[in-house]
C-alpha cells in the first residue's frame, strides 16, 4: 500500500522509481534487526551520478545524508517502522525505494464495553521471543494499560508490544487501531419540528432500557434540557447520560420548509492578480436578503479575490437560510503556438519550437521528455505527442501538447473479405505506399506475406517495414458476414391504440429452417397483434448463421375511432374571467399533465393535445410563479372520455401574468475545436420572462487564442475591443419563450497545441446598459462562462451540460441546482432524414416537473415527458440533409433547463445520455454527461437521513491524524484520501459502529499540501479538507 501511494506521488513529482529505471536504482536491506532501537538499514546505490543526496523518511521523520560518494549508505537507530529513501544524483535525477518489515506481527481482538462494565482489548503476537510487554494507548497517545488482555472503557486504542529481545512492534509500524464499542443500557430517539424559519424544535423521546435515572442532557448548542426550541435549520446532536455515567449520542436534523436559493456569478481571476469577483443572489424567501461569506464579508458582491471556493450563507427577512458558494478559477494570459520538424522513423530526430506571447517575460518551459528538456525548443523527439508547461515571470502557466510528425510515413491500405458465418474463409490484402520499397510484413499470426487467406473471425494486426526501417502498424477486424438476409413487410395498426398491426419477416440466403426472435418476445416469422412502435427481429438459420432487421410500425392516422383528443390552450386571461376573449394570447412552454398519459409542453400558441383511449383522466397545469392561475381557475380538472371518431374534450387554463424580465444566455459547442478546421459555437439568447424584449443587448468575450470570431447572422454582434464583441441595434425583438441563435465561427490555427483550454464569457441584459442584468428575475442566468478544449476529432452526435463542473466528475455544489442540457445531432447517412426523434431518459435525481424547453434549431412537432420521466423531442418532416450533401444544413440541436431534486446527499451523480433516431434506423447513442454533487469545504449541509459526521484532528497534520466521527448505525465504510486533482492516494476499508469512534490515518507518505478526506458508507459520502504541513 505505502509503495503504491509513494509511487504515485513520485510519478506526479517527476521522480524516477527504482523499478522504472534499469540504469539507476536504489534498494534497501536490513543489516541489523531493529530491536532496542538499534536497527541498521543499508541503501545500495547503482548508476547514480556522485555525489548523491539521500533522504530517509521514517513515518514522516526525514533524515538527510548529503555528499555520499560511495555505493552504500546506512541509517542507524532504526526501530522498525515503515521507511522510504529517495536518492538524488548530482545530475538532478532521483530514484526511490521503500522498506517495511516489522520484527514480528500480531493480531488484536476486542469485546464491547456494556456500560457500566468495561470492555477488553487483546493482542496476540506471532513471532518474536516471549515474554512480551504491552502498552495500550488511547487516542491522545496516553498509556492507559499494560495488561493483556486490557480492561478498557469504550474508545479507540493502539498498542505497542516489546518482546524479550527488546524488539518492538505495534500500531506505529503496522498502521491500525482497535475500537472498543460502547453499549449503553438505554435507548431513545429525537423528534423534531421544522423551522419556519427560527421556531424549530428538537426533543429527546421516551428513554427505554435499563438505564439509571436521573438523566442529564448535553446538546450541541449548549442546552441541557430534554428539549430545545427556537431553532433554525441544521443538525443538532445530544448526549444523554444516566446516573451511572453511561451515555448515548443521537443526531437529528431540523429542516426548513422555505427553500432559500443561493445562486452565484463568479468572475475568474487573471493569474496571480487576485482580481476575481463573485456576486450572490438569494431567491425563494422574503427580501431583503443578508449575506455572510466564509471569509467574513457581508456584501452581496466581493471583488479583488484570489482563485478558490467562496462559501456563502444567505438569510432572508424571516431568518430562513440557504447555503451555497461559488468557485473562482484562474485564467492565464500566456498563449502558445508551436512549429515542429519531423522525426526519423528509426531515431528520435524531431524538434518542437514554441512561440510564446502574453504574460510577463522571461518564460520557463519544461518538456515531458526523458531526460527533461527546458527552453522553447525540444530536440531529439520521436514521432508522436510531447506535452509542455510554460511558466512566465509571474508564475502564470499554460500547458499543451505538440505533435511531432514522422519524416516519411508508410501508408498501409488493408482490404479483404469477411468470413462467412461459421467458416474460416476470410482474407486480408495489404497494399503499402510511401517510404522505400521493398517492404516486409509481420503479422500477429506469425505470417510474413502481404496477403492472408482462410481467416476465421478475429482481429489481425500487421507491421509493415520499409527498406529504411520505417514501420507502420495497422489492424483489421474480420467479422462474420452472414448469408442470412431478412426482409420485412409491415401492416400498420388500424388505430393508434389498437394492437392489430403485423410485421412479416422473410429470411433468405441461409439454410432452412429459420428461427425468429422478436423484440416483443414473439418467435414466429409473422409478428402479429402489434401496436405502433419500434421492433426488431433476430433470425438464425440451421447452421447458426444470423441476420436481423429493425423497423418502425406506424398506424392509420386517418382513423380516430380508438381515441379521444383532450386539448386546450393555456392563455393570458387579461380580465380574470376564465373565458378566453379575443386578443388574449396563448402562453408557450407550459407543462400540462394528463394522468396515465404523461406531460406535454404548450406550443408557441399556448396549445396542447393528448390522444387517450376511453377512460377518466385528470388534467393539470404545472403552474409557474410568473404565470399564476387566474383566481377563477381550478387547476385539477377531471375528464371522462369515450373513444370515437370526432371525440374532442377541451380543457383550457386561464392564467394571469406577472411582468418579469428574465433573459438568459448560453454558448455551446456546435462543432469541436480541431486544428486547421472551422470551429462553430452556438450562442443562444433567450427570453424566459413574460414580457417582450425589443431592446436586449448581449456581449461575448474570448481569450483570443482562436483568432477572430465571425458571427452568423452578421451585422448584430460587432467588435468593441480586444477579443470583445457586443450587439448593436440589430438584436431581434424577443417575445416571451423565444430565442435568437448565433453561430460564432473560428478558423482554428493549425499550430495551436492539443489540449489547449479555450475560455469564453457571455452576458445579456434586457436593455442597456449591461449593468441592468442585475435587475433581471434570475440574474445568474445572464452571465455564462464556458471552457472548451482543442481536440483532434469528435463525434457530431453529442450532449453537453452547463455548468460543466470541476474535474472529470463534473463537481457541482448545491447552488448549481439549475442544469442546462444541449443535444446535438447530425445526419451522417446518405439521404435526407425526414423524421427525427430524440429520447432522453432523465436522471432520477432531476426534478422533471421543472424542465423548461429553451431553444430548438428546428420546429418540434411535440415535446413530451412520460410518467416515468422520459423526455421525447419529435421532429416531423424536417428533411434534414445528409452531411455528404450539405454539411452546414445537416446539423440540429435543442436545449432545455431542469432543476435537481432537493435534499440530495453529497456524492449524488447526475448522468444523462440521449438516443437519436433518424427515421426508422437504429438509434445513435450520445456521450454521457456527468455532474457530481459535492461540497468543496469542510462545512457540510447534508440531506436528511443516515449521515456520517466527522472531524479531522490534528488538522493541519504531519505524520498522522485521527478521523473522529459520531455515527448512527453500524455499517461498512471506506475511507479515502485524495489530492486536489482527485487522485486517491490512501484507501482504507473499515467498520463503523454506533456512537463515537476514531480512525487513525498515517500521513507520513504525503507531501505537504491540501488533500480531501472522504468517508463513504452506502449512498452516503462526507468529505472534508486535510492540510499536511512538514
């Protein structure tokens, strides 16, 4: 374990490990046993450049030996603990080794302390020389017993054992600890009432068991009574102690009925300038709001901030509180392009040269080569990728990757035929070009010819080498081509709810008889009794050869006899009489629910429709605060239908309108940033309010790495400074629920490094000046920061989410409760796609009732949400061109927003994947977006339930620390320690017991810095920050 941990740390720091370097190494042997603290360890050096410096690390205590000019070095006074050594030669190269061999081992067992009786702790040595002496230590490292077994009260203990020869073993060598569980003779629960917002209560319930009265009470807020009152939301604990001194702890949460939203708009700082800013907005409570940041600030806005996370508590006029925060990142002014010279294919002769601008000269450049190179040019590079780090005089950093091409490339074209079903009759023909003839061939089968025959299904790899020694490796998959072909003839269902359709499968080309397996479970050639929908069939012939086909079954749209239409309009009832009078407009994007059918959104005219069979249904509106129901309007309306031709039931909803300005802006990848290609972003300006916006303004800022931006349509955004673009008078008048979309085009430089981070920022206000965004209904949606990365290729059917979150897990906090999703699709076929359907199964931790459509590139026929939260976008008769005929016109996209559910535990992961159906072809599955709910500080706001609460002591720590926790129920748990990038460096599986407990963690192997300690048990995960100082 220790070696794995230290290995990862050394690799991160650029230290070469012993097993990774054959020419240079260090190893450790035990020269004298570590008894009576007189052990001797010897380090054996090989291949290092003298003089050598050695750093011996014994569980966090470092001893340095300098100017070593001999192949060995010794550490004396060794007492048997885990040790590591790092040897650094005069050329700066380092190697590493570790050693951990206790003089003897032992096991420990314990029995619980059933209060008022004591528990026991027993150590059983293995090896060493009897008799043994024992020292039992508590969490404060105080000796509490020298007996074995030892009678001890409940708590956490470690042991130190000495044998007859003076050899010592114990917890300081083998990182472990022993916990004696305390069992109180009584039990109780805590009852609570919610806080609205400062009147919550918590009380100890009936005490059961055999405890001895009277009982005393110690609450976490200092109270000593059986109940406490006038509480705000939060977690409260109590310790109840009986007359014998036996105690039991319990934790309960006082909830708050009013949910205070905390939304922040951070502005990143420029490297080392501490010029970041953050603004917080409260919502959901009663204004005015007060603010308290973690750094003590109480203003709504903070400026001149360094990068980092800034937690904030928002309190409304009634004392209701909400917690959130914002992360201020850092941008770098350093920009880099590069040029490369090719490398020989038989030797590393390539070069890469950086052109650096921005920031403050002089610059320091480090290349990921071995040995390490510095300077703007790296030499002797092989063909491939080489990453670099550029640091300017102020410490600002830019990273990237240069690609070194080969001098001459041997191109390999592979053709062939697949194997037929169960036969080995496939073939591959290799045709090389480029390089210098003659060519030689080396296959993974051992063959050495350009052609392979009689091949079974499998993957075949060949290396083609030319006369100069240049080689290219290629692979080809020989699959089985089945002779079985399947034709389908379908008979549509007579009506949408009638199961009388059929599909006949006709198999040919194989060997009869054929067997059939349909996706609905039928096993005959003719699948009957089918409703409209998608079906596939799998056919197998007598030889085991298979074929299959996929199709969609329609229905007779002219027949309406099997359903009734429930339809209506959601409209602005201007005179509040619940009658739609002339001139009263419909309201778009209102979610209407029909029981046992699902939900649909109203269209641009406020209209909706459901087709349902005979039955009784409840129709209701998902009422938004900006569109409340008219006072005369009942929301839940019951409808009884009898299916038949011409059946229509009308249910309208009369709403009033609160005049609200609510602009929103978002910028998405429409294509990817690939060097030498056109990169397109889609900027969407939306009116999510209730009033028309004829004078909206927007701005767009870029970091300038992708040259000049051009906007389509033109004439609306114009340059207004370096890398800044703003709208003039051409912004269209946006009606409520409508959007304006702009393509932003870049010609990506061919010499921009791979993995370069590109940052843009956009903002919108309903009218000038831009500062009016602060008076918007939801101002946190008026400012948007987006990062994208330069890549070499991409899949055009993809999905994105805003906020992207931090790191690979997409970490977001509770305040990031409003997520925006974008689905992008492109027709990669050979002909028009007439109908497109996108199925998006919403994550169960998203509240689908809060979903709001924002933008669609094409007119949707229908937007539906099923009763189980499956989102369906339907595009009918849009005739999307194929990319091969019209690349620009072959793209489409839509966006929507949705909120996360309340009271989710930290660690909740929100994943989202879409399936895109182009006509009746099999679906194209997008990538999966991921966000993870986390709290980047030690202050937790967990959800109601069985939680884990712990603290770290000491913190900051050096060689070790203790995880002190107060647990509710027995459970298995996992403790991890991760660095700031998320790499797990320590992992320990443990058992948690009810009550207070301590887990010892050895941190001697960790270098100074900031780490995150996580304790996971089931679906519950709690994370706190740990600082290591040495």
